[in-house]
C-alpha cells in the first residue's frame, strides 16, 4: 500500500464515505469517483435554479470546488448527497443574489401564445419544459430552491429541511407556497394551469 493513499480490497465498491476518507488521505481518484457519481445530479439541480446551461456548469464546478476544499468538515454520519445538494443550492442562491441587479423576468417576457407546437409529443414536451423553466425563473430563490428539490429531484420535506437547514414544517410550507406562486404565474402567463403540468401536480 502506497503511503498517503486509501485503498479498498479487491472487488469492494467504494461508498461515498469511503471516497471522502480516501480523498482526505490524498487519493484524488476517490474524489473523481464522487464527481462522476454526482456531477449529473449537481448540474440538473443547478439547471432548475439558474436555467442557463453555462451558469449551471459554472455552479456545479464551483460546488465541487467547495466540496473538495471542505471535505474535512463532512460528517460521515450524514448522507453525502444531502451535503452536495446543500452546497449546490447555496452556490446557486449566491449566483442569483449577485445577479439581483439584473431585472428579473416579467410575466410579459414569460408569456407567449398558448397554442401547442406542431410536430408531435417530443416538441410538446420540450415546449412544456421551456415554459416550466421560464415560470420557475420568476420565483424568489427560496421558493424556487424548494420547488426544484421537491418537484424535480423528488425529495421529501425532511430531506429538503436537512439540505436547507430549516425545520421540516418550514420546508413543507415553502413548498406549498412555491406551488401557489408557480400556479399564479402560470395562469397569468398562459391563461390556465395545464393538466399535463406534472411538476405541480396538474
């Protein structure tokens, strides 16, 4: 065994906690495993919050940089994915706060003809996804964050509370309020809430 390296036995799969311990012991390969395991999830969480692909890639990279620098603070009794979500969300909220001086999208900018596009289901799904992202962009960050974690990532209020460091009941209330705001914005932009809009329960 090479000094300063963390090695597993033959055939053993590295858990997240194993990878963290290995990275702390100097094995950069262990950290690469964590990046490969979670980079897709980090990107799509940021995508729901920021919308712009370039911003999302930057946010995901910044999140992993913060994780790498803060590995020594990770509590192995907790799930790595929860810690990851928290850092990604915080990076995105920081980005949104810095961009606050830019004018937020208005409902007039969001709105567009409600007629579905021609060309079949794939185009309709792409159109629906685009509309959802445009409406999400109008929500305040604290509500947007909860909605992304709950409705796009499928996390429950307990997990969201852990990620955002708030009580479970607060997470549940924010999610309820976020859905209200989303529906109101959707109705203002498109006239009614789509029955196909699974993101907010129809």
